[in-house]
C-alpha cells in the first residue's frame, strides 16, 4: 500500500483542532471515581508456565463497575528488588493469550502486567478470559461499535477504565516500584496507553505505536480498514446516526488524552498504515502535554515504507533503550 495520508513534512506540523466535549474532564472524573471506590486487586495466583527464568501470576482486578478483569503478571525469577512495572495493553480483537507469549519486558528486567481486553480475544492470538457483561446497548457485533450511540454505554469507556485500574492494580502487587509505572501498547493497545497517560498524572512513561482512536474523524474519512471500517459499516446501515456516534467518539479521542498527559512519551508510526492512519499519531504527538504546562521528553520514529506493523522489532529495540534512559533518570 503506497503512502496515502499527508506527506511527512505536513505530518510533522499536523496539529488539528479537535471537537472536544465541554464535559470531557467531568465525564472521566466521574467514571474513574465510581470505578475507584474499592481496592483494585481481587486475586493473585501463581501459575506454572515451564519457564525457569520468569515467575508468573494470574491476576484478577476490579475494572469498570467493579467487573473482574484478568491479567498476567510476570517478573524475573530470583530478583528481590523493587522493579519498574510495564503495563501492556493488547491490540484490537486480542485477549491476554497465554502467559509465555509476551516476554520482552520481563526479559528486560521489568515487572510486567498484560491486561486482558474485556469482550475481545476472538480474532487473533490465543484468546481472552474477560467477558463484558455490559455489552447490551445498540451497536454492531464488533467492539468498536458496541454502544456507539451513547458515551455512557460505549465499549471504550469500559476498556479505558479497565486500563486505568490496571495501573492501580500493578502498583499494589509485591516487588513493584509504584513511582516507575509505564504504559505500553500498539494499535488499540497504544490508544489505551495514551488514554492512561492522560488520566494518570504520575505515570513514569508511555510508549505507543500506531495508536487507535487518534484523529478519529479524519481516520473515518480516510480508511475502511480495521475498527474504523466497522464504525463506517455500522453508520452505512444506520443512516443519520453520525452525530450521536461522533459525539460518543469525542469522549475517547486519543488527541484529547494526549493533550492532558505529562509523562515522557515514545511514539512509533508506519507512514503506509491504513488501519491507524499516521495523521492521527502525529496529531497526538504534536499536541502532547499542551494543556498541562509540562514539557516532557518525547520522540517519534516514522517508518516510511511500513504499514500497521510500523518498526516492528526495530521499534521495540528503540523502546527498550529509551525506557532504560528514562527510568534510570528517575531512579537516581
């Protein structure tokens, strides 16, 4: 797929106006206040994985409305010191899978929590274990359109709340340094990590690649791929529902979360990405932290000949080095 979005020089200057609801902050303050009334952890059970250098626990924590959300928590075996915690969010249609699937961050010496995606897990990978008991509002079969016509009922209100509660949960686990908690994700996971950065003011760092839910209105005009295609297909049937859908989506717009973020940030983007168009990533990067008065360290890496995979392992290598520098600076 050839490049289809703005040329790179224009992307580097891309700072679009975002239609942000007046009650955006009140909406999320109320949502998170309700979700945070109880201790996040429900259970922590050790599991045998066959891996000698990694210890893993099956964690259940309270997410949106107190619903049980599953996660894998892993840390290097035989290490007693307090470790930074990397909270990772999975991509669209994925669940937490199996505990030995994602070992990069624990092999780098970090504690690692991989959150399950409620109501997802049936499209890729090895499945998930967290149902979504609230997926009853009108909408299509895909998560991106469940409850699309009302912000209070929307799937991503619940999933973003789960993501924020995952940070609270990992900070309550043994052997974790709460001051060095990091949010990480690609695609949908990147959108969730960016939302966490905007809602958790004391996050140590955020690393996102090809984040979903950024520049949503423009993405719907550009592509029919992935979750945006599901939204477009729903609106093609439910003619006249655009206004309600756009208003709902404005409450989960990643650029709005990015504007409220404070943590150091590392971005990656493929310039031929038709799933999450690069203009959305650059919009979030260019407007990052602008409402907070902070000037955090941030950088972005573009891959001109890559699509949704972005820099793949090359980007991960860059993330590892960058995060080590950021966390070392906080630890001194």
